């Protein structure tokens, strides 16, 4: 079973919460609206985090994040604003399940056993270094991506 670093999961969750809460920093100018749909094995993927990471990521770059609905649809936000900056992106899609461990063999007696994070999608999509999903967002307006995940 694939184990995702708890730190990586925490960072993505924080990004998602900030995007969802509308927490805003300085207004980002030049954002292009980006929407799309995520499917896996021909089915819509619900409750997945979608992250557009700049291809040549450097300090100060902005990520676009969103969460899929029951139809697999998402809309990206950058620092609470709708859209992403034009450019080349690597797309990361993550959907995890927390699997509680049984108390038997607990390495921490007297405390709850540690949980395990199980990826519900192919692991390559969960890391910008291994994801083969690449997109170019143009300045010319709304983009609508179909992200079809395969094994």
C-alpha cells in the first residue's frame, strides 16, 4: 500500500482549507478562470483535491487548487480568487482515505493506534514529480479541462 507523507497531506489540506474559506492575501491580477472534470475508470471522481502546480515551480509562484463535487467537477482558486495565472502546469489529483489501524500490536500503548493514509487513485497523480498530467493555461479566457485518470 502506498504511504503519502503526512506533511504533504497536511500542506494540501491547508491549501484546500484556505481556498475554501476565502482567506485572501493581496489580490492576484491576471487570473484566468479554470474549471474541469476528473474521471477515473470512466466514473466521476468525487471529493478529490486538484492542484495546478507551475511546471517550473519557484518561490513566490501561485498554486491553483480546487475540490471536485459529486459529478467530478472542480473550479480552481488562487489565494481565494477564482482562476489561475496563465502558464504551464503539472496537475496533481489526490483522493485519500484514512484507514484506522487495529489496537492489536499498537506501538503506542495507552494511546490510539496510528492511522494509515490510503490513496484511492493511482499514486503517480499525487505527486508533481510523477504526474503525467500537464496543461497550458492561456490568457485568452475560460478553460475547461477533462482530466481522465488511468491506471
